[in-house]
C-alpha cells in the first residue's frame, strides 16, 4: 500500500496576475482626479468669505443664547438663595423655640 500523491503544481501568483491582465478600475482614475475642474483663486476667496460670514452669524447667535442662559441662571440662583435663606431663618426660629422650651422646663423642675 503506497501513499497517494497529493502534490499540487505550484502556480506563481505574480505570473497568474500578469496573465490575467490589468485589473478593471472600479472608480475614477488618478488622471480623472488631476484633470477635474478646480475653482479659481477668486472663487476660493469668495467661498472663504461666505464661511466666515456664516460662522460670524453663528457666533453671534451663540453669544445671544449664552447671555439669555446666564440671565435665566441668575434668576434661578437668586430664587434658590432666597428660598434657602428663608428656610434657614425658619430653622433658626424653631431651634430657638426648642431651646427656650427645654431651658424653661429644666429650670422649673
């Protein structure tokens, strides 16, 4: 019983690729990219100006919203501080009443 001959002929992958020929391009070639129409310097300047205007308007809008938010935040802070100060006063009053009650009851006994 002999062994089977399971050797396969070696194929050079580079030689096979060359035999197939050049691969079909799936997208635009380098030449297409290089020969595409490009804007002139003036057009580029105009586009940059438009971007600056747009960003300037956006910056103004953001500033306006920030100011509005700060005002609202200040109102909320004042409201909270007012509530806290009034609640602290009430707590102090209650504490004083308790102290007065406990001291008066202890002195009478």
